[in-house]
């Protein structure tokens, strides 16, 4: 196991996408665990999904004294440079992105702006930062594996065949980070997240969309006739993984040629236990009834439609988490039952279903 080489006590952490699902949980947990930490969070509050959820997440974060929120776009280079000069972050976590596979088919511009130009600006700001940024951690995605046949997906696998622009931008982030690690010795770690879910999650994701539709009495469409397998990963496991990773930057070393060996790593963070979409939906339905989001006599079969695969989708995602376990002594393990129960209870409370 790697020992930590970064203490987060008294450090300034710059988090992009802080009003997002993962960013808000991360910022909250960091404040709780490290009361001396200062968090500077940026988010442009895109309207990709209901912005009131983002405002609600921010409301919780603003209760902390050491939390500073800036509403801004990471594609605005001047703003990012100015924020780095002003706050001098020690650790940077880039979570801001235009997420979603399907949306990238009809809205490519948003992906180029946030995921490519935005990430480039973060790299440039790290390059010029004084003092040096100790560690850049950034979100990649399981979607980089495209329609690879070999499972579980390993970070050693070839990932040169993206099947969506979203995936192409995430793979590009890894390539750009590698070049900056090599050229400017910026330690960076990319994290390939696998289908993250939980309370106050993203309404564009299947479990949330299914819940909305079932509640409205509409039918839900289960893609690939239910023969999809996903490594569903509970938000707390993702946050635990990110916090452990933040505290160990890949070491700077010099090669025989006198040039830096890129301080660069990529890990999978996924549940390592893919679940069949139909089983997932069955547990979700049971938990929605338990939380009183749906009535006990809900006719589930009448609201279920099995349909073919959608463009950009992949039939299976399954994370090999060996290197995460070896280096950080951790792998996600929250059961679907526990995670979906937490989601259903939050949903009932938030949307006043009881
Ligand atoms: N949730 C998942 O299942 C999942 C899986 C794989 C990878 N990821 C990646 O993890 C990261 C966080 O995902 P999430 O689920 O929290 O998504 P999210 O959409 O909830 O959060 C992203 C946040 O970034 C903000 N944002 C977008 N473009 C911006 C810009 N140009 N400048 C500033 N802010 C901007 C959005 O307003 C949003 O609040 C993303 O990079 C995403 O691609 C998520």
C-alpha cells in the first residue's frame, strides 16, 4: 500500500464542479474530516439538469466557514488563472464536466467547452501555479472502455475506441494530463468512475429518471432488453476513493535521460460487482415502495418496457479495482440494497412523497 505524501490539514483545495453530485459530496466530506482545510469551489451551474438540486447542495456547503463558492466557467482562462493566483491551491480536483453519454450525441459543443477547453485551462493554471500544485486529481470515466469485450475493465487495457464524444473527451483528459505530467512534472491522477448513484444524485441517470417516471405513472424503458450489466457505485465509496487518492500524488522521478518520468496514474473506481439492469430495477422498485414513493400495490409490470440498445451505450461495465486496492487498501463495497434505500429515502423526503 502507498503511504500518504500529502497532508490535507491547513491546505487549500480547489474543486471544480462543486455544485455537482460528486463535487458537493466530496467538498462536504473534506470539511468534516479536515476542519482546517480551505475549499475554493467553482461551478457554472449549467442547466443540464434541475438547477435547484445544485442550489440545495450548495446551501449545505455554504454552512462551512472555510468554504468559498465562485460561480464561474472553467472555460474562462482568465478567471481560472486569476483564481489560482489569488487562492494558491495546493490540491486541485477537477470534476466539472458536461456529463452524460446520450446528450453528447446532440450537444457536442458543451463537451468541447467544459471537458476539453475547461480541462486545458486547469492544466495551464497548474503549470503556472506558484507555489506548485502538489496534486491534480481529475474525473475520467468508465466510458473510455467503449465497447471493449474483455472484462473486468483494467487500466492496462487499450482504450482507443470511444463510442461517444463524451468518452473521447474523457480519454483526451487522460492524454492531456500525461503530456503535462511529462513536460511540466505536474503530478496527476485520473479516476475512471463507474455509474455513480445515491441521494441527491443526477436526475439524468437511469435510476433517478426511472423513479420520476414511475411516480408519474409513466412507463420506463429498459435498454438492451434488460441485458445490460453495470458496476453501480455508491457515492460514499467514490468520495472515500477520491479522498484517499488525493493524499498520495504520483512521485516525481527523473529518468536516465535526465527528463521527468511523468508523475501520472489512472485508477478505476467501481463496485467490481456488475449488476443486471433488471435486478437493479427490481431492488429500486422495492425500495421505492418501502420509502412510500410508490404505493404498495404498484403494478410494476405494466410500467416496464424492454427496448433495444441506444447509440453510445455499452452492454456491460465492470471495473477491475486491483490497483486501487493494492495502492490504497480500499475498494467500493456498498450493496445496491443499502445504496438504493438511501436514495429512495432521500427522494421521498426531498419530493415530499410521504
Ligand atoms: N456520476 C457518474 O456516474 C460519473 C461517472 C463517470 C464519470 N463522471 C464524471 O465525474 C465528474 C462529476 O460528475 P457528476 O456526476 O457529479 O456530474 P454533475 O453534472 O452533477 O457535476 C458536474 C458539475 O460541473 C458543472 N460544470 C459543467 N461545466 C462546467 C464549466 N465549464 N465550468 C464550471 N462548472 C461546470 C456543472 O454545473 C455540474 O454542477 C464529471 O467529470 C463526470 O464526467 C461521473
